[in-house]
C-alpha cells in the first residue's frame, strides 16, 4: 500500500471517528449562500466536484473558492473551525481527499446531515442551500493549506508584507513573481493541486497600482497572524 493511500485512509478514518463528537447545532438557522455567479450543475446531485479548476476553468474555480469561503464561514465554521481548521470537536474537512471518494462522503453528509441517538449533530443543508453552494463550499475546503504549510516562508512573507505596507515597492513584478513561487510550494491537506493560501491571494491582488499594495499587504497581515 502506498504512502498516499495510507494517508488517505487515516484521514478518512479520522473524519469518521470524530463525527460522533460534533457539538449539536441543529438550532442554528443556515445562512443563504448567493451562488448566482456560478454555472448551473443540474437538478440531480453529482458525486464529483464540478467546480475544480481542471473541469470548470480558472475563473469559475476562483469564484467557487470565494463563494465557498463565505458559505463555509457562515454555516460551517462554528463546528468545523474558521478557515476549516478544526479545533478537534468536529471533523477536519481539509483531510477529505480532493477526488471522487472524498466528494461522495462530503456531499452525502451535506445533503442529509448527521443524527446520533435522536440528536442532530449536523443539520441537512442540501434542500436549504442547494447543490451549487455545496460544491462551492467543497471547493473552498479542499484548497485550504495543510498545517504548517507556510512555516518555511513566514519570515520572507513578513518582509514582503512590511515592504508593501511601506508604500515603497521597488519592483512590483519581481515581488509578484516571488509570491507566486511561494504559493506554488504551499501544500493542501486534501491533495488538491492549488492551495488558496495568503501567498496566492496576495500575488493575485498585486499589480503596479499602489492601492493593490495595501490590499495585498492586508491579506498577508491577516493570514500570517492566523497561522501564529
């Protein structure tokens, strides 16, 4: 058995094992997720994420991550942790493999929820939020970096943040390229090829326009503080 398969098996086992200790939150009303900007996926529920970059294209993938981030943090973070980083009471959904096997588990639980001994541990979101919201949230979750993914680059990212905050950027193109290089090295916990890391977000925002320096610097400030 390969190391990859062992990792996947242990990850899914961890998710299933912790599912029984999720705090009850059936009394929390789900918050609507605006998915108008995403392409339709049909009425029948899919078993594989249609919004992955290799299926839907880069722009749709980016929009799915953005919408999924909002949807997750409004509806799921209370139990599964801000940024999908679980505090231990609920499954760490980042560990679900970014492939059909992980998709099937996710969408089944999203649609039907989870009940134990008559107590709702997780409400059924399927009929309330819909399939587009489900896959947007799934897209966001699977792009989350693994624990410690930025540790090796933290010092340099702080330096870049400080340079951007100073308003005196010597070479924007070079800085953007460096951020892209760092972003490419950040690993996801799910095995997805691209991590929606702060380095990735900062690189995407950065341009020759000084107002983007401030925005990129703010992204780095917030993201780096969250990892400490």
